[in-house]
C-alpha cells in the first residue's frame, strides 16, 4: 500500500491522502477578497486529488498583506467570499485549509505582476508596514514602524479572530505562518529581532509572540480543528536561526497546541546563499520530526511520485506539500496514484481519462 495515498488523521480531521497543496500567493485579490480565480485555481487542485488544499498566505489584517493584491480574512465580507471555495473543495473529497499570515516589515510590496518592485507608496495603495523594529528588510522596502509591546499583544487577538473567521468560512485546517521572513519569523530570528522588551532578547523572548499566537489560535478554533505552523528551519546565514533552534521552537509549538510543523527555510536574509535541489528542504523536516518528536510536513522541489513516497517511507515527514509542481499539473495526485499503484477514484466526470 502506498503511504502517500494513506489517510492522515489530525485531531478530528482525516486527510484522504498525504498530498497537500502548499500555500501559493496568487496576487489576484481586490481588498483581500478571493474571487472566481481562487475558486477555479484551488478547486482544480481538489478535483486533481490533493488531500489537503491550503490556500495562500491570507492576511489577518489589511496592513498584514504582502501586497495590495493579497487575500485576507479579517471581516465578515471575507468569510462570505471564502465560503463557496471551501464548500467546493470539500465537495471533491479534499480538506480546505488556510494559512493565516502577517507580512510585517515585508508588507506593502508590489506583486510580481507589478515588476517585483518593493515599497508600494500610499499613492499607489500602499501603507506603512510594521515590524519588530524600524529596520526595513532591505533598503528598497518601506521603513516599518516598530510595534509597541501593547500592539504585539493586540495582534495575538487579531490572529485569533482571523482563525475564528476561517472556521466560520468553512476551513477545516488552520496554519499559522511563522516562516519566510514574515512577521512571526521576524520575531523569532535574531537577524531581525533586536527588541529589549518581553518579545525580544534571548530565544525564549523571541519565540514568545508566535507561541502566544499559536495558543490563541488553538483556543479560537477549538479542540477538533488541526493547527499547523509553517516555520523556516534555517536562515541560511551566520548569526541566523539554525535547525537546532527550530527543533526547540517546534517542541514549544507542539506544547502550545500545534499538531504538525510545516517545514520550509529561508526568507529573512535577503542575500543568503541557499543550496537548492530536489528535496533540498526534506532533511530539515526530518531533523525537526526526530528532535522535537512532532509530526512534520516536507516541501521543496518535490516533483516525482516515488520521491514523495520515499520521504514518507524514510520517516522524514508525515505530509508532503507540493507547490510549483501542482501549478504545472493540478492532476499530479491522480497521476501519482497510478504510478504508485494506489487505488484512487478520480471524479466521475474525469474517470474515462484515468
């Protein structure tokens, strides 16, 4: 039996298989509202057989968007806009999940469609971002406003409210985004957090904010909804986070209520040298799984069904997340099932093709 096409149960939710759609920004929203593009894009991956469909980094407040074109989940209007998408995903037998995000000092950037420039001015729909300090990610980004202690505490509840909105919108899995140089990662990494209050200083201070967020999200969604946390296991540069740091962080996240750690890397050091290649981030998921004794998800240039199967066979991870490969082929899970000899039934409308 294929492990990739075996179910995975997290709390009260059972994924039909262990293929997950990794969150991928579409930069195609107005005022944070998803539209028919998101319905077709995400729905196609559910039709294609992915067990878990995680939607893109979705902002908990307007100034938490990476760009003015990102999705959000901060109001009743957003709840209503997401609901038909979650309903469609569930109707295909997949599980809808959402990644709750705040871009912090990397916010108010142009989307790649805008030429990949940074620092959207107010005149073009931008805003002043916030961060652990007033140091921008790189000079081309807008200078952030340093969050006060009280403002950090307020953001914990903002994350919790976004989680409640997500459940109301029909999402059955909630992921907290603490990776890729966005706000929570900015607090964890010594490269970006030089605060001297309770949310800075030593490791315990730097991880306090994301741990408070995780506990608040767990309380907000209740005991039945799985909570995932995406982390960057390393900053890929001297003086930054190491895999040992991230394993310690993962242990604390598990105690705070996280059910699975979605392991990525990088994003907080603009000029880090990253050694990429097929499955290049899998060893980090493996290390965190073993050191922290927590379920993990692996991501990063995973393209071949047998490669994905080996990740699970080796015990490196419990879930395999694909991104660009699922952009190239929304029906990769159905093809993978055939390649691995798994008994998977495609949608009746497509059965003749498989």
